[in-house]
């Protein structure tokens, strides 16, 4: 079987619809040249784009043996491609396939685009976009090793099951669970395809992203308020537990301990109790997982692996603007600390959108804007703790969240102060 690879995406050779879908919908063009080159034949396109984005050709037998590989393929890359191909074939052809739980005649199991893990940040996950007879995908199949990643897919399955019981205004934006299977090797989750384009891709695919920033934030806050209203519980945020986690992170760092103590003190004193009621949390509410139909209409929210049925209402609230600023295509950016400053401190089109995003939330929740800073500080300390636990950085004391905490805590003027 001949397989083509562009960047980290694999698809069967000879299917022009799959090639175009990969270039136009899955890959994020990081320059106007990349975007224009996607419309050219492979030979011309390869002459214009970076080597990593050129088409690579593989020949693999049904048993998973490579008979022809790209000349420049490193051994670890060969292993990743073969492992992905074999995992997909095993799940698709298994006697206990997730397809068995649906009327699967509409899904062509031989028409797929596979997204490999990022080499630098392996999650041990394989994602395949599955098609019927049309150019539009029908479903998404996620596969993880049962031992190392199965729990994340179990969590996502619970999230999709719970979402199916929510009001239509929220339910329509969440993928439908179509099938599930798990054995000693792999866990596999089959969910409906969510159309639209991710906010992350939207930022990079447009020549002038600043004109779409406000639409991105308006769609995000409208969805988040509806989601929290539909999933709010009677339980309240345990500030003692929040302070315990934050204190653990700050041990040995007096300046962080002081920030934590002051933040919790202000929250206890002034935050209305009703705003501290626990809600369901997506857990990874960032631009790549927010899908828009156009530039301002919500199409759906994907990737629910970090879902929690009872969480702080501020986890998703702060995660979106923070990660939007970190992912945004700033010009002349020096480092992540400057990204934090541009997003929250300096006056520009992104910080104005963040201000309106947070002001809308405060208005709906009866929360004074000046209380957002201590809540955000506490959130960043928790995110730092989570990053340490997940080993998301080689320096356990220096994460992007700790950088943000420093920037915001030493600033005399922020968008929260007026």
C-alpha cells in the first residue's frame, strides 16, 4: 500500500480529496507561501515549502512491513509511521472494533488521514480522521495504548456521555460518542466529526488575524457561560484545598508564598460565594480545541481528555486567554514573558478582546473585575503544579505558567485595574 506523508499527516496515495483536506484543514500554514503552495501539484509545492513539509512516500504491506521508505527517514520516524499504521489496521479490523456499535456502512474504513504524535511531545496517541464517500469527514478515531493513555480516553468517553444529557445549546457543540473498544493493547474512541476550523488555525491561516480576534473571544465566552450554566453543581470551590496545592508549589519560594496567601485572602473576603460553585470543566479550553464556523460562530469544542465534572469555574475561563496569547502570531516577540505582557498588560487588539471577554463573564456572574487578578494568580500557580506533575517541562521550577505569574504579579497596571 502506498502512503503519502506531509508533515505529521499520513493518507493513502491517489486520493486527491484526502490530500487537499490535509493541506487545507489539518495543517496550519505558518506563512502565506505555505498557504498558496497547498494549491499547487506536489512537485511544485515541494520546491517552495520547507523540507519537513514536503511529500514523503511510503510503501507498507498489510502486515506492516515497509518495502520502500523515504531516503531521509530516520529510524525513529520509520518506527513511528509503522507503529501508527499497524495500530490503525488492528483497531479497524478487530473483531471488537468501535465500529461495531454503530451503523458503520457510511464510514469507509480505507479512507483516512492519520495524525502522528508530535515528536517533541509524545502523548502516545494516534488520531485518524475517517471519511465516507464525500470530501467532508464522518468521524474521528482516537487510539491510545491501554497502559499509558487509556485512562485519558476513558475520561473523554465519560465527558461525551455526560454532554449528551446537557441542553441542546451545549450538546450540539460537543462530539457525539459513536463507539468504544478496549483490549490489553489499545483503547479506541470513535466520535463524530466536528466541522469548522480551529481558532488556532484561523490565527495562522489568515493574513491579518487581528481582524478576527474579537470574534474568537466572543464565541468562546458565549459558549463557556452556557456550558457552565448547564453544568453548575451545588458544591463550592474548596479554598483550603486550593491554598494547600498552591502552597506546595510555592515551598521554598517566599515571593510565591506571599502571592498565594494574598490571593486567597482577597478571594475569601470579597468573591461572592455563588461565583465559587463548581462546574464541569473542559480542562484544555485553548484555541486549537475551539472550532468556529466562519470567524465568530461556534461549531464545536473537541478533545475532552482532561474533562472534569466538578472543577473551578475559573480553570477554563483563564486558560483560553492565556493560551491564546501564547499561541498568537505576534510580530517581533522575544519570549513567552513578553507574550504574557502583551496579552494582559499592554494596550493592543488582543488585550482589548481579553478585557471584553473577562468583563462579560464578570457581568454575568456579579463578580468585580478587580477580583480577577487574585483568581488568575491562584489559577497560574495550579497550572504550574499540574505542569510539574505531567513533566511538561525539563525545568520543574520554570514553566510558562510561572513566567506568567511573575509578569502579572510585578506589574503595576493590568487590564484588571481599570
